[in-house]
């Protein structure tokens, strides 16, 4: 049967208490509890907190059976514990030092002094705030085992109170914000008149309508043939209904398409050619088919 290391520590506690009677029992229990907590925190990659617990159980006053393991684990955690060096600058590139830093809402440093700061591995949100009220949030990825990872942040106009958080990649400087133009774009010169434009659109939709009418005409013929009618009886009701619907759409498509094509041709041929401000226009032709009826929908914007 396998027994975990944590379990062995608890089993060894009574013997440790007997072997060192000068040390208070509650303090020895605290050593064992710190060792157990450290292992859980280390497994969860909370290395900063694990190191704090290991410093407790690695102290000279702890039972030797606990202290020996904690010293070994402390060395492993120290090796994997990453650190970051945060640098802050203003818009002109001048270094800022009077800057408070927090990680995921927890204080990390009251000012920047160029020192390495221990941070747990993983993705974190840094919040920096300068003495004059500028602030910035930055999301960073801290890699386990990486020491002195450089993170450079610029606190500029984008960090003024009330402005959205400015996110800057590590070591990068944000580009100046581009001004948004509200001046309307100039209309193209030399275009045709709205009526000629509408004529081209109408003609195009008319051709589409003729195509729809032709396609549904073929479908109607096919469905009627599939109905296999003999006189006025013995027909496949479903195919016959489908054939009637397709025939209706075909008729409407051909009629509407012909009218639109003729009207569009007339507009293109006879409408004035010059107009400095052509209007946008559009037409839509859509077949509508239901279980018992059919039709065409024509819509547009002028």
C-alpha cells in the first residue's frame, strides 16, 4: 500500500513531539500544517503562497523530519517561482518611478525601483497608477521559472481617469491614436442621373425575374408530369399542388420581369445623363412559395 508524503508527515508528528519536548506542541503542529498547505499551493502553481508556507516549516525550530522536506521543497519552489521587472514611461519616453502596481487587484509594489518582483505563473492583469492620477491596465503572461521578465508600460493620455484602459504588450510602446474624421466623403463626379441608375437596376432585376419565371416554368412542367394525371382524377395531389404553385411563380416572374426590363430600358435610353448628386436606389425581386399558393415580392429603396 502506497502512503503519500503528506500522510507520512502526519504520522511522524507524534514522534516529533516526543523527541523535542522543549518545543511547544502547538508550534510543532503549525510546522506540519504549513508543510501540508505548501504542498497543496505548490501543486496549484501558487508558488508565492507556497514559498511563504515553506519558510515557516523550514525554520530551525520545526521538527527535523518536517524541516528536511520543507527545505528541499523550498529550493524547488524558488527555482520555479518567476519574477518580473516593471518599467513605466510617459508619452515622451521619460521613466516614471512614483507608480503603484497591483496584480489581479492585489497590491504588488508602492513604487517602481527596478527590482524583480515575484509573481505566480499564469495570465495576470497589472494595474499601474502614477502619482498624477494616470492609470493603465495591462494583461501579461508570466512563465514559470522565468526570472526578471521585462514588462514596459506607457502611461499616456489614454490612461487619464475616465478613459478606457490602455492595454500595451510587454516591451512595446503604443502608437498615437488616429483622429476620426467626421467629414462626409465627396460624391463621385461625372456620375449618371438617378433615373438612369434606377433604369440599370430595374433592367437587371427584370432579367432576374425572367430567369426565375423560366426556372419555375420548368419546375411546373416537371411536377405536373410527376403528378401522372389521367383526366380529372387519379392525380398525385402533392405534385399537382407543387406544379400549380410553380406555374404561378413562373407567370408572375415572367410578367414582372418583362415589365421591369422594358421600364429599365426606357429609363436608360431616355433619362437625362447629367446629375451632380446621384441618389442611391435598389430593387429586389423575391419568389414566394407556400404549400398552397405562390407569388413574387418586389421591393426597393430610392
